[in-house]
């Protein structure tokens, strides 16, 4: 992988661009000099509008000078779903890595909408949550890899998604146990795995 390749880090639902700052710092330490954090209004809009917003930010960062550089996309949770939709804009994506992304929808959200108190259920009816209830894994045309985590090896759940919801191809999947959906981006094992995939 070319160290000049543009790498975009896309946070998940409710996160901020600083959520993936530790990973950015590690990639820069490893010699990747063109790493960018993307910020978008994850809770306030539909998945479709988040995809458009991320595309606009990528355009601002890369510039619209006719040059189409190699792009790597790394997304956590909802950010991973956005990664797999960016192909629709004609980017020269050479690789994507998604971390804890519900590529097959979220059984937890479906359960919560049916069984939690009405006030909470109404909160979960925001556009982005409706988009996450039922997903169909989008197969990008470029090389892609998925990463999952779980509290313990024998319990395939990370607090938000099940391992099977994150996987698309088990041969392109890595599982990191003893972590969870919210702290995985602080785990050195994740940093090492991302660099291994990039190389």
C-alpha cells in the first residue's frame, strides 16, 4: 500500500471524529501521512443523508482537481455502512475495513423497539435507527475486510451487534475478543490488525 494513499476514518452512530483519533495517531506513527477524520451528524439524519455528507467532506479534503487518488475507508459501526456505500460516488477505493458494523441489520434494535417502554421506542424510530433495523450486506467491488469484537469468546455479542451481523465473508473477517462496541477503537490489537490489512 502506498503511504500517500488517502485514508478516511469514519466514526459510528453517536460518535465524533475524535473517537477514531487513537487509530489515526497509530497509523501516522506507522508512516501513513494522509489520514483524515470525518465528522458527520450521525444521530440527526438518515443513513442516506449521512452518506451524502461524508462524500461532500471527502471531496473537500481531496479537492476536485480531476485527480482521483487511491482511497482507503475505515469505518466503525454505522461508519462501516457508509464506507460500503461510497463506491456509488466513483471514488478510487482500493480497500475498506469495517469495525463492528451491522451489515445484516441489528437484532438488538429490532428487539428494543418491540419490548422497551414507548418513550424509548419513539427515540429509536429516528430515521437512522430505522435504517439500521434491517440491512442487506452491500458487497463492494473493492477488497473489503470486517472486524468484530465480543465481551468474551463464548458470547458472540459486543453490546450492540452480534458477530454474524458484522461478517460478510468469514475469510475476510477478524474477531477480537474481550472488548466491546464502544472501546474497540482504543484496543492496540485493533491497531495492529488494521495495519496488517493495509499492508
